């Protein structure tokens, strides 16, 4: 979900962790705007002792904005470009925006399976994403 260099930095700071018993919890969501070809990924986190200042527990958000475009050679694939990443920690001075602009990382996602409730996608670095729909779509018009 995050550009690798940002994910590595947040792991080094102890804000995020791959370990199940790290004292951290995460909830992620994704909003897709097909007309504007934009995706917003939001991770709400709660972590024990993640920062060198302030409280023993931190709650916050990591927001990643991504642009996508259909791939001309593969109808199941979209090319992606990370536009911005924001780290916000509640009740702290930490509110960092990483505008990625022209230097934003790029990659692709290929959908392997999709139905009304679930989507399974593989990323260009081999990551597998399994997403489930939490709310039914509403038609406007």
C-alpha cells in the first residue's frame, strides 16, 4: 500500500510492523474513483511506544493517494503512480505530508479474480492484495 521507502522508514520508526504480536493494530480501507482514475488508501493504526516523544500509545492515519490508468497491453492490469503519502498521529505534533509528484514511485496491479464482494490483485513486486467490499455500490442516476 505504501511506497517501499516510506514503508521501510515507518517500520524503522516502529510505527508499523509485520509481526502479529507487535502491540500494533491496523485497519485499512480503499476508495476508488473510476472517473478521476484515483485511489485513496487509508490505514488507521494504533501502536504502542512508536515515537520518541509523547504518549505510550499512538493512534493515527497513513493516507496514500495513487493515480491509475488502464494498461494498453493487458485488460486486467492497471499502471499506478503514487502521488502523495500523509502520516498523521493524533494528539501529537506529527503530521507529515510526503508529496511525491514527479518522483512518485510507479508500478502496476493485475486483477486475478473479482466478483461483487472480493478482489484479488497481484502487484509488480509480487505482493498479493485481497480486498473485500464493506458496502454495496450505489448507482447515481
